[in-house]
C-alpha cells in the first residue's frame, strides 16, 4: 500500500511569540520552528500501516528548503522517500495546501493520504476535509484508531467526537487525519537518521504540478489577546457570592 | 549548542530534536524517583542501545553508527535535560569513558565480548581507576595483576566506581610489575562474574544520586591473559589518552547543564517578586545573569574548540584540560549563584536548583581535579 503523509512546520509552541510590525503575522526573530505534533502522529500512523501491510510511505511538505529537515525527520523515522513543493508560508492557505496535495495525489496515486488533524499554529483544521472534497474520496478525520481490512480495500477508523467515539468504515482510497491519541510517535534512531541521508527528497514546483496557487484567505490583521488582569482576593464566601452575583453577574 | 554553529549539520539537528524528546519523555519524568532509589533501571541502557544512542562514534561493523564527535556533543548537551547529572554521568561512563579505549586497542575478540554488548546496552560498563589510596595520583595505584601461566591473578580494591554495583565488566587499571610510578601499569577488561570479585560497598554521595557508585574488591581474581587490553605496562599512556574524551564530554555536559540551570533560574526570577518587582529586574540580578551567560558562553566555546581539535584528531591535551578546568569551576559557580537567586526556595528540594548545586560539585573533582588540570596546563606551557 502506498501512503502519502504530509508534515507541516509550525512555530515553536513553547516560544513567546510577538506580532510583526504591520500585525499581519508572527515576528520570527529568535523563534524556532518545530514539526506540528499531529503531523508526527500521522507519520507514525502511516509507518505502522506500512509495516503491517507492506508498501511505501512518501513524506510530503510544502515550504522553503528549510522544511526538508522535517521531511528528513519523517524519513529517519522510517519513511521511504520525500517530496517538497516550494511555496512560502505567506502565500499559503488551507485551500492552496489541499490543492497542492490533490495534485501530488494525482501524480503519486497513493491508496491513502494521512494528515495531522490540524496544525497548532493556525488551528484551521481544514486541509484533510478540503482534500477529500477535491479528490472525491471518503474522509475520516480525528482518527484515534485505524484498522485496515484484510483485503486492504477499506479501513475501520475510530474517531473522537463530542460525547463519545464514532466508528467509520471508509473504502480506500481515503483521507485520514490523525488525532494525538492515535499513537505515540517513535523517536528517530541513529541508524534511522543515517539511512535517511540516502533517501531522496524530490522537489516539484507548484506550477509544474499545474496547481493554481491563488489564495482564498488573506490575513488582514492579527491582534494579541488582551493581557490578563490580576485577580483579587475575597475575605469570605459571602463576599465571593456577592461579587459573583452583583459584579460578575455569573449567578 | 545553537544551530548557527556550522559543525552542526541537518543530521545533528534531527538527532538533537529526536534525542531531546526522548530524554524529556522517557527519562525526565522518572528522575525524581530514581534520585530517591539511588539508581535507575537497567532497561535505560538496553532501550538507548536499541535506538543506537550508545554507539554513535563506534564503527558500523560493531553495531555503532560511525559518526563524528559533534553527535557526542549533542548527546551530552541533551542528556542534561533529564533534570539531574547522575543519569547522564552513568551513560557517559558507558559510552565515552569505559569503552573508547576498547575500540582503540582491543582485539577483535575483546570488541565482540565487551564493546558490542556495551553498544547494545546489554552489558553495563564501568571504569576502574581510583583506589582508596590513589586518585589524582594515578601512578600510585596498588591493585596488582600477577602473571600465572596463561592467566593473571588480580588483587586489590577500587573506589568511587560509577555503575559499580551492577557493571558487567570493568575497564580496570592495575599494576603488572614492580617498577614504581607509571612504568608498569596495564589495563584489563574485567568481567564482574569472575570468582573473588565483590562489591564491598555502595557509596553514599553529596549528589548524582540516581547513579550508583561503588567500592570494588578483587581477591585472587583469575582472568585469562586475553583480557589484557593493548600491551602490558602501557596502561598509563592509554589511560591518559582515554582521559581526554572523558574530560571533554564532562566539560560539554557541565556547560549544557549550567545553561539549563541558568535559564530555569531566570524563569523563576521573572515570576518571583520582591519589593514589588520581579527579582530578575534588580540590577544586581541582571548583572549576575549577564555574567553567568558570558562565562557559560566562554566555557562552551572553549569546550567546542577542544572538541573541534579532538574530532580532527589533533593533539589537544592543553585545550581539553583548560576546558575541564574552566567549565568545572564555572559550573560550580553558576550552580551556587542560581541557588542564591532562588533565596530560601533554593535550599529546598522542591526546586531542581538544589539538585543542580549538589550535582555540580563533582565536576571539579571527577575525571581529574582542577588542581591536576592546572598541573597539566602548566606543564604544557613549560612552566
């Protein structure tokens, strides 16, 4: 089975981020990138399926040359080869990403596409759904468990929804997005890192793939959330009830 | 330590990210209990061995990855994130103190029997140099190996041995002749299941609690001559060479630990208020942080310079000794100042700074004291 899995770099979630001068993005001075954690679950999920069913895992990312390191990390974890489509972050929205991935699917013809359920920077949670729409494939988003059928024609996907679990049976090819509980991503081993050096990362220009890269969403302005004001201490429960009732109007 | 250093390639970066995650997820959460138990599980060795983390620089044929010294630098720098110095020390003894000499000098048979299982983590290694009556004065050791037919009979005692309570073999320094001083010293690979060997005491220490330290006794231990490493009576020279790697990784680790300690202290001082403002905003604190950052940077650069020479196989005894001296003293000073910045809380076990303070005290002693370093440096200078 051939699986295409996409990884995205995000700003380090532990860094204290500031807005850039014209408030249209993040000031990246001194801030490092990391791989989106949900994407690591997607890679791990793809590797586990391949290890069980045989086949190939192709690790894909969209971005400048620097994102090669995240593809290479996927290869060090066990991915077979990589593809990068060079586009700058400023010129991307969920829809462009979905269209690029759809073009790669047309080229690579995988039986399964795996993605993280969302990226922890924009938190858009759109690419998997849009991609499935463009491809006309079934989608199973927020997967916490995946079981491939014996004939590899379908997959039973458990997804976490409000109030419980939903089990879907999707025919392949399909798009599956990974939740954190799907698995625990493996650590790249040193032999894995050494092997990854010899694996190829192909670079495909969006234009050559025939993708229209016009964005549908433009960020006009970002605003930092208001600074949290200091709390107060109350002397008694009555005092607290009074304030909740009269000032906060919470009761 | 930063990606700006050109010696760190993409591969070093991938390893750093993966290994940091490993240390933070698989080691750090357990360190508090390991510190109490005064040991950590053996599975840490086998688990790390399986992932190739214990044999980075050793040849692929022996189960290693054949990598450069900068991978070892990354390994030492990330290990400190487990939150103590004991576990890193035990692991560095395994990878960089007790085994490099086997790769250097060992026969094929010795590498198969000792080095390969150390790389997989199946065998735990210890380095046996110090004795109750000889530490810095290495030439003063009294443990003897006397030839008897095809065997040697070993008698004596070793102390302060990291991994000592559970080591499967000891890279052991002994006296093989009557010549005084360093003329008749040899190294043996000593399996601890040899009859007559015993662990006489598990030692209690100021710090590095999660690592076990032992006193070892050898009573008429008969080992075959094939366990002699390299040539007889050349042990002192081999050991001096082996010390270089030990001191270098100790320096790198000390600066990485100091940097982490400083960063955590800065976080604490930014939150902690006194006289109406964060402690970090007082000029006395700000200048102290500036001074600490500068000394750590200087120590790290000195260690990197020595590492660069070492990696290119250029003689670097002076530079490594300088790094060991400076990084050791600096890490004690930084740990002490960080504790001071925590005030009363620094004296409590609740904050890691107290552990860092206890652990740091070893760095100016272990692997050669600061005094010995000054001795070596002055000799290199010809004074």
